[in-house]
C-alpha cells in the first residue's frame, strides 16, 4: 500500500473516531461533568482507532491520535463551559496546545512511511503478552496512552471550564516553558532528520541538541505537559497539590518505559552507542563542556 493510501486510511479512521466522539458529546447521556463526558468521548474514539488497528494488523494507527485529540477535547471543553470567550489564559492554553499538536502531527506525517511499517515497540508488547496479545494491544498500546494524555489535559480542563483569576507571573512561566518545549522538539526533529539522511551504518547521533541530551525530544514533551500543569495552578492555586498528576505520569512513562526500551534497542543495534551513554545525560540537557572529565 502506498504512503498516500495509508495516510488516507488513517485519516478516514480518525474521521470516524471523532465523528463517534462528537455524536456522544452532542447526543449522548449528560453525565453532568464535562470532564467525564470528554473522557467517555475520548475512550469511544480510541476504541474506533483500535478496531482500525486490528483490521489492518498495525497498531501504528494510534500514533497520531496522541497529538490530534488534545486540541479537539480542549476546544470542546471551552465551548461547553461558562468561561468567557475572551479569557486570556484560555487563549494561551489553547495556543500552546495547538502549537504542540501541529508540530507533533506534522512530524508524524513527515516520518510515516506507510502501513507496511509498524512502530517496533508494538510487536514486542503483543509478543510478550502471549495469548493475551489482544488485551495487551487494547490496554497497553491504546487505552493506557489515552488515559495518560487525558491526565495531562486535566490542568487545561481546569483553565477552560472554571473562571479563574487574572493573568499572573506563573502564566508567563507556563507560556515560556510550553513554547520553548515545542521549539526544542522542532529543532531536535530537524537535527535527527538531517542525521538520518546523512549517516553511515553504525553511526550514532550525538550532534546538536543530541549531544546535550540523549532524548531531547522526550525532554521537550515532558516540559510541554508541565507547562499545562503550571497554567492549571495559575488558574486554581489551591489545587497545586494534584494538578501536576499528568506531568508526573508523563515523566514516569518516559523514564520507566519509553527511554529504557529505546536505550536497549540502540545498544543492541549500535554498540558504539555506549560511548554516547557514557558522555551524554539521558534526559535533562547539559552542555558537552560540562561533561565530567576522566580522572
């Protein structure tokens, strides 16, 4: 199947998924809680994407859902709530989410080769599950990421559905962090794309931002979700103790699952990657000149 036909099929699946979600939000039973209405719509759309994944034997149908769902859900929350349409904080949050979503989705489209390809992690998840591979596919590959993203959006929900105080310094910090995170990911993507085009077999990436951090894209992703947490705290300071739950979940996912899997694969395929491990920090960027010199 060609790349264009593959993108068309994924796009059609998303149209159906968001159509189902929209039908629920418009005609489904009213739960009285906008967050629960949104969660149910999110889960219904995820199930549609899961069905498409099973039909095509490719769980990478889900990959772009991570980035296209947040602006859809955030906008619906705002329009369905009582927060004024001229609320400055709401506009800032939506702007940061939209900027992040456009970059991440565009990067997926750019790198998506077609439905003959599947993210290498998904077959591993299914194989390790054995007879429970269908359950692992549904829960581990589709539902768990959906719930993680939903948790990350909880601070945005607070901003978009509850009238809050005026803008404060914390909003400025959140804006800088969110926009900076997207720009960092954008630069990291461009550097990696250029490296992939020019590399020779066995060569490892340790240039530019990738010489400061082994996973600058993941660091940027974490910063984006924490920017939403800061916006939420600015809107509802009394809830500071629980609003970062989504940001904590993202850190746990990247440090506990995504990064270890990527590191193991890189070491298995390119033994010279061990030198990068020894020199470059795993996540938080550090200038190469700060690297500890051997005694």
